[in-house]
C-alpha cells in the first residue's frame, strides 16, 4: 500500500469533502433515479499515471463477493474503505464498483453519482449503467442519464454502447434520437459492425420507418448478410404487418435458423393466416417448443380449441408456456372444469413447474365454479412454491375468496398485499357488497382515495351495487355524484342501472322516473324494465302505466310489455283496459311463448353404487314431495281465481 499514491492526499481538503459528500451521502431525487441537476463539485484529478492495481487486491475481491451475493450493507462498507484507501477512482476499482452498485436496483442512484465524480468516465462505465437502468425497467431514467451525464462528459461510445441506445430509442419510440445516433455511428465508422447494423434495422422497424430499415438491409446485402441481419429485417416487416415482404426475405435466406422460422410463423399467426402458418410449421426441419407454442397460441386465440389441444397432445416436450396457453384458453372460454382438470394433469406429468400465469388461470376457474376447497388447495401450492406473488396473482386470489364466499380470507389476502392497485380495491369492495357489508365497502372506498388509487368505472359499479344491496339511498347518491363531479366519469348503463334499482327498491319511483328521463342518452329497455319491476313491487300503478307504455313504444313486436301493462290494469280492476290490450295483442299477431319448467339435476351417480342409489332415492322423494305441494298451491290459486271470475 505504501507504493500506491494516496489520491486523497493529493487533493485539497475542500475537494475531498465535496467529493465524499456528493458520492456517498447524497440521497437520490424523490422524483427519480437521477439527481435533479449536476452537482456543484470539482471532479478529482487522478495521478497522471495511475499505478497498477492487481485483481487480487482484497477490496476488489470484496466488491466481487458483494456483487455476486447481493449484500448492500457490506457493499457500502467496502466502498468507504476504497474511498479512504484512495483507490476508488482507479479505473479498475471504479469499474468493479460500478458493476457491484448496478447489480442492486436500490444502489443505482449511488452508481450514477459515482459515475458523475469519476475523473475520466469511459464507455464501459456508461454501458454498465445504461444496461442496468434498462434491466430495472427505467428507460426514461436511462435516456436522461445518457443526455445529462454521458453525452456532456464526452464519453466516446463503442460498438456495445450503440445497440443499448438504439434499443432504448426503440422502446421509447424516439425516431429523431435514433436518426441522430445513426449519424454519429456513421461518423465513428461503426456502421459495418453486425450488432450495430442489426440494432439500426430493429430501431427503424420499431419506429415504423421501414424505408430506412430496408436501406440499411440493402446496403449490406452483397457484403455480409448473415442470418442475424436477415432475421432483423424479417422481424421488422412482421412488426409492421408486412408479412408478404417478410416472406420474400425469408425465401432469399441462404441458411435459415430456428429464429427465422419462428418469426415467420408468428407473422402469419399475427396476420390471421393460420393455414400459411401451419404449412410453414410442418415444413420446418426441426421444431422447438417456441414453434409449437406459437401454433397452439394462434389456434387458441382463434377459438379453435380442438386443433390447439391436438397440437398440444402431439408436442414431444411441453414447457410451462405450453400448459399456460391451453389453461388460459379454457379459462377464457369459461370451460373452467376442463381448465382445472388440465392443471391436475400438469402436476401429474411433472414436465414443468407452474408459474404465476398458471395460478392466475386456475384460480380464476376455481372462483367461477365457486369451489372454495380447490381454491384453498391452489393457494397452498402457491405458498409451497418459490413464487413471489405479484399484484395480479394476489388480486386473483382475493377475487377467488370473494366469489367463493370466504370474505374474511379475502380480507387477509388484501391486508397482506405489499402493493395494491385499483383492481385490488375493486375486488375487495365488490366482496363487501356481495356480503351485505356496505359500511365496510364505503370505508374501503374512502381508504382507496386516501392511498392515491384513482377509482375507475368498475369501482363505482362495485360501490353502487353495494349500496343497492343494502338500500342505502343517500350513500348511493353521494357516490354517484362524486363519480360525475369529482372524477368526471360519464355514467354508463351499469351505473344508471344500479341507481334505478336503488331508487326503485326504496319506493322512490317518481324520483326514479325523473332520473331516467333526465339522462343524456335514451334510456334502454333494461332500465325501463327495472323500473317496471319496482313499480310492481311497490304497487305504484300510476308510474307503472307510464313505464309500460314506454316499453310498448320501444318494443312493439314483443308481447312482454303488453302483458305487464295488462296485469297493472287488472290489479286496478280496469277489465275494459285489459280487454283492449288483449285485442291489441291479437291484432298485432303477438303470442306469448309456452311456459317452460326447468328442474336442475341434483346428482350424478353410479347405478352400481347402492349407497348413491339410496341417497338419490331420498332426494327424489324430497323433490317429488315439493312438486306435489307446489301443484296443490297452484290448484288452490286457480280455484280462488275461478270463483272471483264467476262473481264478476
């Protein structure tokens, strides 16, 4: 250590204090990863000839240890030791420190500050940070870092820098930045590099400048067109929906690899040409799981379940994606039983471990079937796995408990969620509403507003439905008014339907009529029908006659409104009006459909099982007894009606 010049001793104490403060103790901006403005410090000036630093240095080895084992606390201690030892700004140590800091998302602000105070930041350092910001899902921070720190520092980019930048511009759809970067690439003579060239083609395709992409491809057509370049152009055409042009390039390829075939198949599927995709699929010399999954997904999206299942069964090796595509298909088509059966087959086959997408599909199926025990079993599988549930999975789990009637279990899941979004709040509010707990639904709605989650249309459908269930008119009006005035949400049919039902159930039929008549859009027959039901429930024949006439105006060819209006006149004893409506029905050739009675099958049993036979025999006796009792009531009712008719 004595032979190593101490960088700290070569600086004034003022320089050291500013560097230390800027590098280690400055907190990241509240609005993002980068500091709001360049820091007012003097960058340290290293010794003209940096002394050699061996890779075996204990502090460098400690940095690598912290990076591989992800120990942020230990990393901070090593950085302080490097700074005190005066070797933090040595090129080798600085590069290792940046790698270690960039490996931890929480340390990215510190890594950026270190880059800023480096005497001579290089392309390796800037590439490391841009790559880390992209990996952390912070493309905006990456572009800001490049514009504010890398470009002004005159860091000379290399052939690894430009693919990163072009990927960034593609993601953010920055066409002009991409073109200016292309000019810089040409100036530096890096346009011939295969990775840079393919990144340019990809960037131009993503920003829909297919002409520039074609020029890039054509300019190297005769020189060095490898399979990567061809694939970039095919992918560019596919992204822009130009499948015919993509096929032309595909047919010209001297050597096609797996990516060429899969990209072309995906292009046909995306264009809806499943026949061409299938033809190309069977032409492939070798098929991988991506090829099979693309075809299964294509037929699944097209609703061709049998073909998708046939391909799935033919697959030599199935990945978790293969299973998920089919599970999601069954869940989407509401074939929930088949979805759960397939999931059990997946577990038995032991080909792939379920992931988050798997559990979302099967939890949705269990929820819609109301199978609480199965839902709990799936929940236990999630706990036993190494999966870290995200917001989507936890919300699906919450919804399952809500739909299966386990509201307290749903509350436990909701309380344990590290992050909640609007959908999570909506599911919990809906659950409280379904279980008649309107007060808890309203309290959660207020908590949602305090947390900063913005209610959407579905939120107000849930809260208005809860108010309707409990008949809380005042609270319902308050929510409806808040939706319109505070959140500027235009009421849709569901919102209006909830309000009509709420007011109608409370007997405020005149207010309901005014509300319906005051709508900006014409009321639907469903709204008038809901109001008619309320009129019948509260025996409000005055409003009922008005609504009945409105329904007849809207549905003159349907017999239902005529019968409802006829029943109202009959309830008032106005038999002349009843006769008029009967004549009107006959003149217009309307006819009431024959009544249909449905009895749900109560059990499925094996005839060879005597225990099941006895159980079903008992159930049959109960059903027949109930039917007999109902028939008795019907006879009495008809007798009373016949006697009343004779007295008239």
